[in-house]
């Protein structure tokens, strides 16, 4: 996606941890990740094999607003879309640094296919865990944004998760604060882990995204014409 600005003075932008200085008067194109859309979307449960930062090839006058990563994940289950095989490679854009989903062993990921390449739908993922009956599911939400998205669409319900289904607890917070983040009806806190007691199925998680983020993104693309941005080539 590009946003064009005209500079009349020196510009310094922070992109991840790198400073980029522009002292030349003229049009500058701000390049960032694509808006998510359900068109050509593949949704799968993945297990990280590799996630490394890359440096896209930019045209003269372009500035990258995001950090860019190339990911390689083992495909544990395809839920929707084409079958990428046992391993999938895709590009990730993140304005805030490294993608947060890399901290979890298994995640439900949303990627779009374009020109035989996959692009992660920016910031969209769920940590998922196997239940005792062998199905993948996500824990109840542990932040306000996720809770707002699920509200009225799919309430978390009791599930028989395995012992590896937990979210990390911030031990620097008070016990009361952690109970607010991980309420007892949804989590059991033991030490630095909040074990999951309730959650949502994969089909429910997809329904949530279809009715919230992807629906809004589709309207935005129609209004702005942002769907015509070119893919960036990595070095």
C-alpha cells in the first residue's frame, strides 16, 4: 500500500529501529503492508520453522513504514483456501517490530495469495492449542481488542485443553491485575502461566474475523483503491 506525500523540508522517519532521512524536495511514497481481504485467502494452523527480517527493494523516493519479514511455517492444518503443502512461505509486515505471533508454538494464520506468493494479513492471528479430543482451538481473549471482536459473535465456552494450553502471565503486575486480564472463569493462574479453561473453535475464530477486521478492510479497499499496490521484492 502507498500513501504519497510531498516534502518541503528534511524528513526523518523511524522504521522499526532504523532511521531514514530524506533531504530532497519532491514526492515521497510511503510503502506499507497490504490491507487484509478475504479474496484468495488461505487460513491454516502453522508451526514456526523460520522468521527472519528482510529488506525490500524500494523504488527511488519510496520509504518503507514497516519492518518486513520472510516466514516459513509448517502447515499443521489447512482450514480454508488452497493447500500450500507441508511448508508455506509468506511475507509479513509489522509497524511495531517483530510479529507478536512468533512467540507462540502454534498459531492460526491468515494469508493472501498474489502472483504465486503469500502475504500475511497484517496483525491477524490467534494462538491455538490442541484440545484433548485432538481439535485446535484458541483460549478465551486476554486483551480488550480481542474481547471486543469476539463479543456478540462467539463467546468462549468450556474446553478440555491439554497441559500446554496456557498464556504467559506478566509477573511484574499485581495478582489483582492479572486476575482482571485472566479472569478465573476463563483461566487458572499458576505461577507465570494462565492455563486455558475456555476457548473458541477454528470455525468460530474465522467467523469473528469475517465479521470484523476483514469486513472493514474490504470496505476500505473499495473506498480507497488500495488494492492496486504492487508487491515488494525482497533482496
